[in-house]
C-alpha cells in the first residue's frame, strides 16, 4: 500500500525534500517526476486507492487538470519569498536591483514588504504554459529586470535570454506548510474511508429499505428491509428494471429525477397498497454518474420528519446561494483558504472556520455545502450569538410534545452551519458531539436516540481549545471540530479582494436606495489601504454612506477624503497601516469606540481597573 501522502518533486529537489520529510517525521512518499510523467506516476501509485498529492507550479497544474486525486499546491510563503529575494539581491550585487518572480498563478505571495526592506524593485509574471515564456521574458527585459526567480524551466529560458537567474529550490517553509495541510486532509480521507465501510454496514441493517441501481436503472443490490418491502429476495430482484417492478405506481417526481439525473427528496412512492417516502440520490464516480441509490421509509413510520415538513424546508429558505466560483479571492492568503476548502468540500466531515469577527464565514460555509454531495439538500444557518442560552436546546433539537423537529431536523440530509459555536450551551455541545460521532441525538423529553444525518460546519473567532482549558467548552467537541480548520484572514491582509467586496455592496445599495454610483480607480486604490478594523462591516458601511451622500454618479478620491473618510488622511497611508493582531487589543479598541472613548465606562465593560486599561492603551499605542 502506498503512503496516503505523495510529495511530487523534480529531480533537482529530491534530496532536500527527502531530508525535510525525514526531519519532520511526516509519513509521505516522495515521487520524482517531470511535467510529462507526473500524471502517470501518480495514477500508477494510487491505482485503486486514494491519497493526497503535494506539488508545486507546473507539476501541480498538471495534476489538477488531469487527475482526480486531491492536490495541495505548494505556495511560496513569505519567509521563502524573502530568502529568495535576499539571495537574488546579493547575486545582482548592487543597490536597488530589479527582481522578477516568474511562475504559475497563485505560486507566490506578495513580495512588496520584503522588497522595501531589502531596497529592491520586484515584479511577478505569471505563465500558464511554457509557450508564454518568451513573451514574459521580453516584458521583463523591457521593465529592466536584472534577475529572474523561477523553476528549472523558467531559469533555463531566462539564462539563455541573458538574465541572472535563481532557482526556487525545495522552498522549505512553504513545503512544510503544504505537508501539514496534506496531513490533515489525508487524515480526513482515511476517516471518510472508514465511514464508508461503516455506512455499508449500516445500509445492510438499516430500518429503511435501500435499493441500489445501475445507470440503466436496473437493480444491483437491496438490503433485507427492501427485500421485505418488495416481497422478493435480492437474487430474484438483481438485474430487474426498477421502473418495471410489479406493484410500483410510477411517480412523476421519480421519472423527473431519473430523466434530469438529479437527486429527489421526500417523494411519494407506492408499491401495491403501501406508500413510502423515498429519497433518490444520483451516485457519482469521478464526476460521472454511475447509478442511483433509493432509500424508502413507510409513510406511517415517519414521525418528526414527516413528508410535509420535508417539502417545507426549501420553501422556508433553507438553501445556500454562494459558490466558490463567485468568492472574492484574488489575494494569495484567501486563495489558499479557498483551495483548501474546495479540497475538503466533497468529504462528509465537520469543518471549523476561524478568524476575526465580521468575515465572510457563512459565505464560505455555503460554498462548501454547494460543492458537497449534500448540495441538493437543505442548508440551515444558525447565529448562536442571537439566541438566548435557555432557548438554544429547543430551537436546535425541537420538542416531541409540540411536534417541533428543531433546526437539526430541518437540516436532515443536508448541512447545519453554526455561527459563533463558542456560544453553544453545554447540553447542546454534548448533543452536537453525538451527532458528529454517532449520527443521533436525544431530546430533553425523550431518552430514545433520534437518528439524523447532518454535516456540521461551525465558525468561531476564539480559540476553542483555550476555552476548553478554562472549562468553558467541551474538550472532546473542541478537539473534534478543530480536526479540519479553515482560518480566514482579516480584510487588512487581503487588500486585493477589497474592490470585489466593495462592488458587491455598492450593487446591493443601488438596489436598496435606487441610486447607482461608481468609484474612480484612484478612490478604489486608496480604499484598498484602509485597515478595516471591523472587516466587512467597514466596507458595507462605506458603501452605504457613499451611496447616500454622493452628489453625482461618480465618486472620486477627493470626495472620499472630504466626506467619507476624513480622518483617514495623515493616519492611514499606503504601506503605513496599523495592523491589529492581538485579540485583547481588538476588544479594547471596540469598547473604546462603543463608549466614545469614556475610559471609566470602558474599563467597567472590560472588567478591569482604570489603571490597567491605561497601561494596555499605552502598550498597544491606542490613541
């Protein structure tokens, strides 16, 4: 059996890659390959099995376009970018050199901050194919570039064109980060494989009648419950057309699902005098349909999750609208998060989204749901911060005496997103852990376990393990949720994405206020340097003010400085932004704003003395 992680490296990188893997103790197999052989090597390695590939540049691009195995791309970290730039400056040998990074898109981080420190001018030139190289090198020459940083193919072409060159090499820090991500994903894949084996066992002994069909709608297998429902053995049923089974009263919804090759939820099927509520799932293999799975439950046996409630879920708006293709992610920091989320999405495992408040965490959760196998089923979002603790349990899990199935019941077969999961009460934490581990929960008014199938996605802006150490959060649940974590960067770390968010909010304001405005390029460029301490809330508030205060259809930089952000001039300039990285500092700044800088009231709200608040204001240089 091959290792679950394969690190793909070119011949020049093989020794340092092996040394790093040996040093870290990560269980991985090193695959030596070129752009022409990488796909066949990985196909040969993982024939009939699954795993995760780690690759960089053109090798990663080849695998992503031609192989179904998850690929974690090695993106050069800031540390590696700085090291390479320092070496390039010494290679050129004079002050203020002009250096260019050349490679595949998303291969590099932003080098601007390191360039300022090292007194160098830097450019990034992206290539999609080797045929782009001559044009890119000609542009680099016209820009006065003296040294090219790239892979072996780029360096060879640049050397022939007269440039000084620096080979990227194994990029230790970047490779280590990619290996850690691959390890988490490989663990998730292994858990998913175990889960699939458990599912096969559960199908066999399920209380639902389960029928597997091939792509011609012929029966492949049935479980004992289906044998009983259909009155025939699996051997007698195998190979028969499902639509021609004796006693089946055909359903328009069933025929429509088969015709459109899509899932169908809570449709009514009738065999003879018995009615069933059935779910139809289109089975996919390597993005191609290879059959159907039908699960049926007698209509009379359905209690909390009755057919009417199932049909009501979509009407109530339990759907996800966002997709990865529309997510603003031009910045390397956010692009890395999106790529990791896309890798996790197809696998039915819990995910924790972390990051500061007021980021697009719910939007990311919707994208994950819409890229999962549950995308046709309900998506239920719950903001726990808005629910009183004494109402949480009944709202989430329902009550038998009132007939309320709760939001967990509404999310059955779909996804439940819990915003600010740190606010979950202890009783709810125990039931959530039971759902994740055992696919069931118990209500307060019943000791009977209720089976449920829900994918859990949570978000938080605090450290759950830190809360667990303070006995404020269940340790087992924190450990389980943090198995797969997506950390969203604050807006100040992804200025490339601010224009897209700004445009979205301006369009929303245009629809709301019936007033359409646009911003000049200079105004947008200036706003990209705004630190956004309140993240997306600041961008939304700016869009609202701009729309309401604008005196014409175009808002320029002068209007932004005079009317919209008058305090920005002189305090927030390009590359001089104040970056808030400490959670305590964020809390102090927020409370001071809320109290209009009343330090006595702020100290009271923070639960500290005025002298302690004064020391912390000095510590964080808060004006």
